[in-house]
C-alpha cells in the first residue's frame, strides 16, 4: 500500500473512492462535506437519504463509514465517515482511528483500489491537525496488512500547514 500526502482538493482528486468528513445526518454540511455534495450534484444527497432510510435510521455513528456513488465527481465512490467532534467532548483517538479503519474496510468491500482522505475532524470538529495526522498515518499503516486490495491511500490536505503535519507523521 502506497501512502502519500499532498496539497489538494478532494472534489478533483482522481481516485476510486474519496472519503467525506460527514456528520451523522449524512445530509450535507460545510467543509469537505459541503464541497463534495456541491461537486457531486444532487444524486449524492439522494443516495445519502436512501442510506439513512434503509440502514442508518438514527444517523451514521461516529467512527462508522458507508459508501455511496459519487455523482459527477471524478471518483466512483464517496465513503462517508463521521469524525469525533471535540466541541462535544469526543476526544478519544480511537473514535478517529475508527474513521480511517472503517473507511478502508468499506473501500475494500466495494473494490476501491485507491482512496483519498481529508484531515477528518481537523476542521469544524476542532481536532488538532497534528494529532489527526498522527492517528491517520498510524491507523492506515496498521490497516495496510489486512486491507490488501487497497493499493494506494492519498491524504489530500486543503492547506500547506495541515500538509506539513501529515508529511511529518509520514516521516516517523
Ligand atoms: N478537499 C480537501 N480537504 C478539505 C476540503 C476539500 N475540498 N474542504 C475542506 N477541507 C479540509 C479542512 O480544511 C479540514 O482540514 O478538511 C478538513 C476537515 O474539515 P471539515 O470539512 O470541517 O470536517 P470536520 O472537521 O470533520 O467536521 C465535520 O463539518 O462540514 C461539516 O457536515 C460536516 O458537520 C460536519 C463537520
């Protein structure tokens, strides 16, 4: 599994699956969530509504992940995951690790060979980007031996500052 970090925008990243930093409602929001829905078009929200109606009636739990199509995005799938929200006292790193781990497991289930992640919880959910980078890199590295069909993981960071945290984490 190749693991890299880059400065970029998930809405234009040409991978099989992009991971959305969603909220439990799966009905959109700001940040990555808002950008992906805007770029994917209305079919993404329609699919998310169907996921809510068919399986996650009370919303997607923190740390869980679910795949939908990707509408007009270059990717084939969007894997929605809900990061821990520091503002609500959700400070357990295992919750954040679960986002990365479950997203890779879902990627393997759908057959995605390349996956792009944002810095989950490092925006609105107010986690320290350096801590997110450490949890993300450690978790993806640990999963690489079990999630064998995923060949490439790209951390796509929206700012040079966050990219630097991921580059440092990858050097460790
Ligand atoms: N591509 C890549 N990264 C992006 C993009 C983008 N287009 N837009 C924002 N980001 C970055 C942010 O700069 C931040 O570093 O993604 C990281 C995660 O930030 P958020 O999108 O705010 O996600 P999060 O902190 O997990 O909060 C999730 O915010 O947008 C709402 O509906 C969402 O309620 C949920 C909450």
